[in-house]
C-alpha cells in the first residue's frame, strides 16, 4: 500500500466505482476513471480536481476506449491497478423473455467492454513490468439464479477469461476475478427491491475493499477472490 498508485476504474460515476474512487483518493492515490454520464463526469472533475482525471467513455466502443487509454497512458503512465468495474444487469425476466438487444447490451458492457479496456491498457502494464488487473465478477459468476441468466452468463465469462488471461501474463503482473459481495447498489435494488437496504452501502464496503485491493500483487495471479466488507 506504500506510495502513490495510478488507479484506473471503469464505471466510476456511481455505485462501487464512485465509492472506490473516493476512498482511493482519500488514501492519497491518483484516480483515473471513466463513465457514460457527462453530468456525473463533470461533477467528479469538479469534486476531485487534479491530478485525478475523469472522462466520458462508453466501454462498448472500442475506438473510444483506445483513445481514452492513449491519453491516460500519455498523461499518467501505466496503472498499478486496472479495475474493470463497469457492468449492467438485465431486468428480471426468464431467459426466453429477454430481448436480443438487451442480452447483447449485457454482454457488450460486461464482457466485451472489459476486454476492450484490457486490450488498450495491458500492453503498457506489461512494458512497465508491474500491475494488477481486477475484473469485477459476482456471486452470480460462481453460482446462478432465476431471471438473471444474461448477467450470470456474463460474469461466468469474466471468471473464465480472467483465468485464461492469468496464464498469459509475464512474471510481475496479475489478473484476478473479484466477487465484491452483496452491496446495496442500484443494480442490487433492481433485483432485490427494498431488501437491498439490509446490505452494506458502497461507501461502507469501500473502506475495507480498497485496502484489500491495494495489497494485491503478483502472488495473487489467477485467484478467484471475494472482497471483504460485502
């Protein structure tokens, strides 16, 4: 945890992403994040100031991710932590009732978006000889439930691609799949309704999860982890 780290976070405008950004910054690290809401990105820029850096990026647009990565790497260098947090969930429905467009949206954000971010940031991390890629999974990436089949499929995919990626990395780097636990976010409320309030808030979760993330290193490569606090 010693020293300032460059932390790249996708999906930084709300939920876990926003809470992590605040806690990393509080601990003295430089946060570089992206999200799709211009209003929220402008607010983050105003609240955090330099050296933190926030951009409006849709992770499903590979060219947009590439342009963002080029700028980040030029301005800040390779990240010490690359947190692929951006994700969406389908509206509760049986699989055959989920439209083709909605299914594609879940896969595009949760899987293809994660891969695009890795594609454009990881080579610089390899060149630097250090860094940890954290792909956010879920309890539903290791188990299943009814009416969230698209989301489950996307997170099971994250687990598999992370395992494969970990076998491809050179010494000094790590890739891990992280189940953050059950947190009271907008996403959870869409599934759990009012009962989501019985779970920790993102801010409470980040107080223990962020130090945990900062301790990750090469020895964790390939591990399927669960964050504390969830």
